[in-house]
């Protein structure tokens, strides 16, 4: 896989650290735990979308774009990183924010990621829940083009074959790090939402013959829907790379037991996971993605899913800025 064939910019700090989580592992009495710190990718406090934006913004510049258009939920980590990337590259950024999460306080639309979106100079346009948001973004791009702009539309989460290349590279990077550190990885666990992270990881691991299973902890969709969407994008990404033989369907595994009431809706397991990571490892998770991903990992360990002598890597997708929008369910001192 020769990723230099694809246009890109260099926004991401890499390699991101691969660190032990010894205290959390001992507390859980489970496998050896490591965390791949993709919360440390650098751009706008970091997060997994930065790897995707290396390739997406490279494609935008290659096409002569002067504006990027994207969409996400109100507290979208992807939107925050896209707005920062556009600012860094001198592009305009127009964003559609879906009011996807019900019953949040009024400051949900002004704090956390939204505060940073505005700070980076993005223009924000809110939408009600339930729309086809990628189609809405395409229409917004067409409207901007009619006004003389040269837009490049990025789907939600940066999740298309171009964006997934960022996690093909991450898979190769993780394997190199593990080899250098003498770590034999038995399993990778991470939060999966818009599918690009998991699809890229699977495509990269299959394409490089690294036989490491990946479990995505779904933050939104039922298992069958999530797995089908991840597999489809993994196949498209493998096709873009020229990987022979495609992606076996059984290499895509998603667990939807930890979604709770829906995308962005807090759960007790998420709150416990955020506290445990903070108080055992000094590690900040987020309420929407990595918090639920870690909640899934913790519960699977408690259920004996992994052997005590196995090594599990949790891929941290970032998003701690979102904690500020969930202070009502994540009180700090004295809890």
C-alpha cells in the first residue's frame, strides 16, 4: 500500500503514543491494556478526524477548493477539527450542525466543540434531527458554488474512502510501534460511529496481513447496520488501495450493547468509564465516543471476553472538549 500516491497535507502529529494502562488493567483484573493516543494528533486539541483530514484536505487543495463544507451533530469532534484545518490552510469552512441529541441544556449549543467551531471562524447552520445530513451538505455545497465559491464537501466524520486512508496509515503505524516495543497485540477496541476509523483500520490490517481483530463499540447504530456500513466502506477503501481479495465480512465486528438511549445520550457505563480513565490513568475521554468505547471495553473485560495474558489496545479517538458540554452528568470533585 503506497499512500504517497494520494494528495495530502501534514496536519497530524504522528506517530501518536502507544502507552500502557497498567493501573486500569490491574483494577479490572483483566488483560494487559495499552492505549493508542489518537487524542494527541495535535490539531485543535487532537482526535481521530485529523488523520482523515490529512487526506481530505489534500484532496480539497488538489481540486482548487476555497471552501470546505461538512456536517455533524452539534458537539461534533469532526466539525471542530475540520474548522481548524480550514483555518490553518486559509480556506473558508461552512458547517451544518444537526440537533441530534435530545434534552440537553441550552449551553449545549454554545460550549465545548461549538465554542471552538466559532473561534476557528466556521459559519454554522443548524438543522433539525432526522435529515440526510450528507445530502444536506451536498446541497449547501451546490448553493455556495452558485454564489461563486469552489466548495469541497466532506461527509460526516470524514468517512469516505479518502478519509479512511488516515486509518489505513494508523493501522500500519500501530503495528510498527508494537513491533518496536515487542508487544504482540491480541485485540484492538475503539468507538465506532461514522465508520471511517474502523473501516480504515480493518483495510490496513487486512491489506498488510496483520492478523489483529478489531472490535468497534458502536455509539449510534444497531450492530447489523453498523457492521454493514463499516464493511462497505472497508471494501471501498481496499479497492482504492488495490488490496487484492477484498475484506472478509467476518473481519468487521461491531458491538452495539453500549449505545444506551442513543447517540450522545449519557449512560452510567460511560460516566464510570470517564471517571476510571481519569482517576487511574490521568486520561481524558469524551462522553459521546471514547467514553462509550471504554465503557464497552471495561464491561467486556468484566465478562471475561479477554484472557488475563492477552494484550488489548484501546484506540483513543479523542474528543475531550465535549466534556464541557456534559458537566451536568459528569460532575467532578467529590463524586
